[in-house]
């Protein structure tokens, strides 16, 4: 009490003393190293050291894919929602550096010419992947942001007012793979802005059995995606759960990532 009385005498009241103690305590706490750093940041350092620092994929997905296959050469991919041939592409490195080939499926036909020019080992198809072939779907597009296009107007509207609505042809993924005489798939990428569950309905995963699937799992469709893969005996690759918060990585139950 003697100390407090002296402080009060020095024209400090108890409320001011409390504030001083709080500020000093906060400053001391902020200078301490975090006792539990964010796990995803720590784990990402491993992939960055192994496969970085650059990547063509929108985020670091390319590093996860390379890690799973251990930079294996000459595989076969199917890229659903492929978009630009290089920017944000999860398969560009596979083709240009590792000799993979595959199919790129993207309803925005303006990307076709660049695939023909820059991706000779990839066949481009201007379709909207859905559960049924030979129908049409509406594609909402923001003209100055071609990376945002979806059959869901509300989704696109989060990024700006859609200034174009295109009518695009649909294809079921299994139908297209059969047409192209594809027997097996090493890597399947799917990023089609909330239409993933519908596209999966048109895919015979038991027959084509991709070794790895990277699929966007946004909140409105997340549980349906998880249910689909559980029903078909696929499991999440646990190694990538913390480091990629937007995509799921699935492999067949009982299989394992490649080893060098």
C-alpha cells in the first residue's frame, strides 16, 4: 500500500496504475518468441527448401504434387478447370520439366491457342465438366479476371459483378476419357469453383483410379467432396493437410506416395 500511496501522491489514481501495468505487460509479452508457432508455416518451409522457391501453381500446390510423385517423369494428368496454360497451372511443371502429358479441360475457349502453342503434350478441350455430357451450362465470367469463372453466379459475385454469361457445352469426365482412350490417370486436378461434386458424379474413379487427386474444397461443397472420396475408398494425404488449407489431396486407401 505504501507504493500505491506514493503513486497516488504523485497524481496517479488506481485506474492509471492499472493501465501502466497492462501496457508494460503487453509489451513484455509481445517481445517473447511464440511458444507454439503456426504449424503450416513451419511445415511449408520443408517444401520450399525441397521444391521452391518458385512455382507456376496459384499457391504452393505444385510443391505438394512434386513431393507426392518425387519428381517422377512421364506420367499422365487430367486437369479439370485448367485455365491459363502456365499462370496458376498445377500441371505446367509436370509437362515442361518432367515430360508428363495429359488433358486440359476448360470452358473458357480463349485459352486454347496458348495450350496449342506452349503445351504440345497437352490436349485442350473447351468443355464444362459436369455429371452429364452434351448439355449446356451457364458460365458467369468477370471480363478482367479470367481466373474467376463459375456456373454459380453468387460465387463469382464475391469477386465483382459478372459482366458476361456464356453458354458452354458440358461433358462427363468418364465420357471424355473413354473418347480419348485413356485407361488410367496418374494425377487428377480439379478446380471448378463449387461444381466439383457434380463433376465427380460423372467420373468413374474406380476404373481410372488416379494415384493422386488435388481438388479444391471450398466450404459450401467440402463435406460432399469428403463423402465422395470416402465412399470410393480414397483417403486424405495427411502430409499436406496443414500446409494447404484450400485443397484436398486424396490417394487410394492402402497406397502410398512415391519414393525416390
